[in-house]
C-alpha cells in the first residue's frame, strides 16, 4: 500500500477557479511539533522578560524604601545628637546653679530608660522605627520641660545671687575684738541699762573699714560734735531691706549716692563722737528694725 497523500483545494468565492496543493501527513506532524516548540520558546522568553522586569521593579522599590529609611535614620541620628548636646548643656547649667546658689536639685528623669552604649546604627538595628520616634519625641518633650524649669530656676538663682551679694555677711574690719555686744547693756557714760543697737569693735585707730555687702551709700556724716552720736559715720543701703552703719570713723573715702561692693574700702577707724576709746560701731537693720550683726556674719 502506498503512502497516503492529502490534496487541499482552495476555491475562490465565485467558484470559478481553485488551487490545490498536496500535504504529506509527516509534514503536518513535524510542522506541528516545530510550531509548538516555537510557541513554548516564545512563551518562556516572554515569561523571563516579564519576571526580570518585575524583579527589577521590586529591587528599585526596595532601594527606594531603603533610601527613605536611611533618610529617616539620619534625621533621627541628628535629633539624638542634638538632644544629647542639649542634655549636656542643661546638666552643665544645673551644676552651675547648684554651685552658685548652694542648691540641691532633684535627679532628672529624661523620659527614656537605659543608656545608649552602642552606636546609633546598632541601635536602629534592634529598635523599631515607630517606637524610636515616639521615644525621641518623649525625650525632646522632657528636655523642653527641663529647659523651661532651668530657666525659671536661673531667674530665682539670679535673684538669690543678687540678694547674697547685698547680704551683710562679713566683718567690716580685720582684727580687733568685740568690746560691747548687741542688746541691753550698761551705758559707759550714764551707768544705766540701755539698748545698744549694734556692736563695738575695739581696734587701733586708722584701721581700714570695708563695706560688708554691695549697696549704695545712703548717708555720709563728716561733722564732728564731741561726745555726741557716732561722730563721723557712713550708712549704706544694701537693698532688700538691709542697711548698715559704720560709726566713730577718722576718715571717709566714699560719697553719698556712690555704689560700693563687698570689701570696698570706705573709711578708717577712729574715736570721733560719743566714744570712750578708739573703736568701730557697726550696726545692721532689716526693714527698719535693728538686728544683731553677728547673726548675719558668715565668716
């Protein structure tokens, strides 16, 4: 039996003519296999191309996300450095306040626990970004509160420092001894019990007399009336209600209205006025009430 042949006829639409060609069945099989192979090859190639492009897109997206994360990390790293610097400055100011005002300040809770012993990059590796941001916000808020409190404390310390500078806390002379104390005593002239509104410091004449605190010279008396009053004397208004008087002087080196600081030389001791021997009369008043000068002395 001979090999089968197939004839395919193609007739035109009018039926007037036609064309034919013979097809071998083997050719159909081979052609089908080749066609299927080409189709599979094209499909596999298209799949690889699509997969490659998707992979490239994913890598690009991942890269963009990593760049965004790096930007956030850098921003938080900058914030951490800023907050650390701010903390050091606030702590330094608090230490200065302690030293200046002799204050014992409470320990500060900075809002987060632990210490950052590792580098920031290591820190970011085990902390989630959102909790870290919340911690930084909390820390920043705590520091702002602390800074405000420090500013208020600085105002109070500044006021206190001024008051300390104007507080009559030292002796007006170097040397000598107290010959008459503050309070009731036997008056050396009358022999009666009378109130003595200050202390008398026996010391050789010509000894330097110093202002015991900062202030403004309120009164200067250079008129000498024998056996009357404090003779030549100086009154200094220190503010905050304090006034001091330095009596029985032999010389005065300041003028009314002059500003003075603690340890400024204002005069020399003498024996002017109502006095039995060379000495300095020194008195302190607070809001018009006479006080014992020894209560104010911090030396």
